[in-house]
């Protein structure tokens, strides 16, 4: 019933748009609409949900967008950044693959159209009575997972000078753990003072004894996200003697600022081994990259075979400065193919995309994960220092990489069947 109505409605709008757009300039067309978006009724709610975590005093963005007075001077820049989907930083392709993610603050097409027509109409304030109450922000000092059992900090306080170029790099700390433990919850966060300069922080464990130098993802800190509390019976193992790697991006804010980012961990009780093991791995590494100078769309492919049935929880592209886009696909044992996610890449943001539980991909053992990456070595890429040189694989950030971090938990055949059936039952109800 509601579907028919929606359908009729959208047909109606298509007709209206078709009629209105015939020979009428866009600005005028928007003005002819009944409802003209205003700051107080239409824009403020969008800014509250999708922008203000970062765009407020003391946070990481260059300007605050809490009030009309603060926002108005940025109107045109806002229109440009939201219509190009550069802001908010969320680069999942909306036309392909899974679409429901945790912490998704991206804008819908309708919201982008609203922002655009608000700016085109001269960015009016509107009726002050329509203004929503100011958003309450969380206390940054508080651990979202609750008090951790174990805290590991970066080895030294990190000082970001008042004026300094962006700093990217890895800092290593000993975990100090003397026995293997299973993690129930984990959260990475800057120290209180460091909060405005920490653009992102990604933590992982490194088992230095292992031949492959096994890494294992722990958690991503980014504004607007919480720590990870794993579902009951699900856990990630941390090995005795593990090193913690902090992959940091610091950005200067005009005042010298010191940070001491930390990761807090809650354990399962000693001796308890959770039934489901949460794994994160490099998937589809291609170490034979060939990226000619000046080329803007160079593709490479890599593969990874799942040995057990998997419930995929998260995807994060891993490319360096020349990265442009990455897709994660799956080739099932029966040879059917799916694209799970595609995301554009901006070196300034390392975003982990966490699938909502009800759409998290369920893949049978034997599935081949397929990672396709594109690099841009042309001068059109703002992160490219040298478009006249060939680029290839390497560990330095001036070299390139191509793989995805994928997180999943393994399921035995019985539990896998059960999850698949539960999913189908829900799908049939809709
Ligand atoms: C996760 C943090 C974050 C969120 C969410 C976010 N921004 Fe930003 N924004 C930044 C940062 C940091 C910059 C500085 C440039 C950069 O690093 O990309 C920025 C830059 C901008 C700029 C360009 C400013 C300039 O100096 O030219 C605009 C405009 C902007 N943001 C608008 C928005 C709007 C509108 C939203 C919400 C719809 C939003 N941003 C959401 C962090 C964020």
C-alpha cells in the first residue's frame, strides 16, 4: 500500500521536475517550489546529525557550524563540498553493494538537494522558532565501552606544533601482556588535550614472533564513532607480548598541542574462549603494482580465499597517496559473483565501514574475496607529489599499496545455515 503511494509520489515529482526544468533556470525553479528550505527548519538538523561532531570549536574541522552566524559565510563552500560528496567524509558508493552501515552520517540525495537549493536561494535564516534545540555532545573523556581492564598508550606524548604539515605515521607500544587473552570490547581514543589534533587513529596488534609479522586490527578512532563491543560469545584474541601499532594522522590547529592516544581493552574472564572468533586480515594484497606516471585510472586485482564460513562485519580500503577507489567483491563457490562494497579513496581519511548486522555479508567457506583498486598518478590527484614518476609497491607512504582490511567472524556449518535462514525469513517478511 505505502509502496504504491511512494511510487505515485515519485512519479509526480518526476513530472513536476520535468515540467519545471523545461527552459527555466535552476535557481528560479527552486524558488517556484512551495517549500523553500531555511536554516532553522531544514539545514540545522542536517548539520547537527552529519557535521557538528567535527565542525565545532575544539574539534578537528577548520570552522564551527553550530549557528546560523557561523554557517552563513560558508554557504557556497558547503554547497560545493556536499554536492561533490567530499563532506561529510564518507565515500561509500551509494549505487552499488550493501548500503546499511553503523555510524553512517552521510547525506541522502534529498538532503544534498535541500542544502543546494537553500544556498541557491540566498541561504535564508528562516523563522528562529523553527530552530531545533542545540545538540548535546558526548563527554570525550568517557570510555564508551565502560572502564577498560587494560590500557596501552603511544610510547611518548606526541607534540603537534602550532603550525605543522599533516603528520602520518605508525607508533608502536608494548602491550605488556604476559598471557594470551580474548577481547570483549575495545576502544581507541586521543587524550583529552589531544582530541583536536587527532584526525584519525587506527590500532592493530602485531605479533612480532610470527613469520608473516601477523597484524590484527583492533579498532578505529574517528569522530562520531564508538568503541567496539563485540556481540556475546564473539571475541578477538590478543597474544602475550603483542605490540600495539597506532597508525596516526595528526593535523595542526594553530596552538601547540600534546596528545597521548590510547587503546582501552576489556577482556573475557581468564580461561573463557568465545565461540566466535573475530578476525581481521589483509585481503587481496597486490605487491606487484605498476602505476605509470601521469595515468589517472590504473587498476589492480587481488584475491583471498575464505577457509571457513564468514559473517563479514567491516571493510576498509587500504591505499596510499595515489589511491582513488576500491571495490570488495565475492566469488562464491557456485561461481556467482557479488559486489559487497565500493568506496572512493581520499588519503586524508581512513574510514572503516561497519556493516549493519542485518545486511552483513554471509559468505560460505571457499568464497574468493576479490579486491579491485584504482590508483591515480596524474596531477589531478591532490595528494600526488610527483606525477612525472612511475609508482610501485612499498612500505613507505610515498610508495603504494593495494589491499583491504576485512573483519569477519567464522561460523561452523550449523550456525552459518542458521544465520542464512534467519536472514531469509526476515527478507521474506519485507
Ligand atoms: C569526521 C569529521 C567531519 C565531518 C563529519 C564533517 N566535516 Fe567538514 N571538514 C572536516 C575537516 C577535518 C575539514 C578540513 C579539510 C579536510 O581535512 O578535508 C573539513 C572541511 C570542510 C569544508 C571546507 C572548509 C574550507 O576550509 O574550505 C566544508 C565546507 C565542510 N567541511 C563542510 C562540512 C559539512 C557541511 C558537513 C556535514 C554535512 C561536514 N563538513 C562534515 C571534518 C568533517
